[in-house]
C-alpha cells in the first residue's frame, strides 16, 4: 500500500508523472479490496488546493470502508478521480473473516520476517490460519513473511496439528468470537528462488535446497508457488 504520510523524492516524482498521464481524464480506481486504491488516490490529491483532511478519501485497513462511488477533482490538471468499493476475490484469507479479522492480517508498518531451520517433520504455523510441514529427508532453511500481528510459531509436526485444531488465543490471528477455519491438505515441491504463498496471509521463501512441504490451509484459500519476490536468499 502506498504511504501518503512520508513521500520521498522518488515517490513524489512518480506521482507527478502519473498526474501528467492522467491530465484531462476521468479515472476510476477499481480492483480487489485492500490493495491500495484509496491510498493512491489520496497521494494524488494531497497538496492539491490545500485540501482539508476531511475532504480526502478515507483510508482503512478494514475491507469495505469505501461503500460507494466517490469522486474528487484536481482542477489544475482537469482530472476527475473516482474511488469504488473493492472487489472481493473470495480466495484470500481475509475474505473468510470479518472486516476486523481481515484487518489483523495486514501489516501496520513493515512485514514480520523469520529465518528458521525447519527439521524433517517439523512445522511452522501462521497465526492459527495455516501450517507448513517439512516433508524432505533433511532440515531446510526457510524465510517466513507475515504481518506483525500474525504469530509465526515453529514446533514439532504433531504439536502443530494440535495447535491448529485448538487455536489458542496466543496463536490465533483472528478474533476470539470467530470460528477456526476448516483446513484442507496439499503438497508442494518448492525450489530455491520460489515462494510458497498463502493468499492474503503471507509466504515462505526457500533457501539453498528444494523442499517437499505439506500444507494445511483453510478450504477455498488460494495457495501456490511463484517466483520469489526478493530473489535468492543470501547466505
């Protein structure tokens, strides 16, 4: 999500270039909920005619904040900006939770990162919403990424099964009043330079050696493999 509080020279330059491209046009921001549409519009509007805070779009980490089509003007460049309610793809982790629960899965400032060696049959749980088991013959070094409020917990494989079933308060990333998800089992082979991702929750990057993993994720949540977002993990 684009920050509107501290814009460095590079961001300011990009926003200026974008305004030139949009000059004289009506522009509608459309896309999935909580991907930064409103933040982008706010960045474009900030500083225009000394706009007051209550005239700017409302930014929230909770899905559904934008309830209808809202428009703003940048008169100096004849630009009309329109914000729209976010689409709900249905396969992200947050789509299974209430807006308050989904908001916990988004980072406030920066991502939480854990570099761990996971032993054979060992596991890492992500906020009580998913788990990754090492099904390779040897230990593997993995890099885990998630929001600050998502507890990452490394444990033995059998203990991980128990924790996911019980969803204790200290582990769960979703509110107490919401029910734990129903999980489905999947298996993947992940190569160095690839990520195993849980849509809307976090991802795991592989270091040095390929790994065979068992994954438990809520039914309907997209899990898959993609090229690593950060490239090869350094030694």
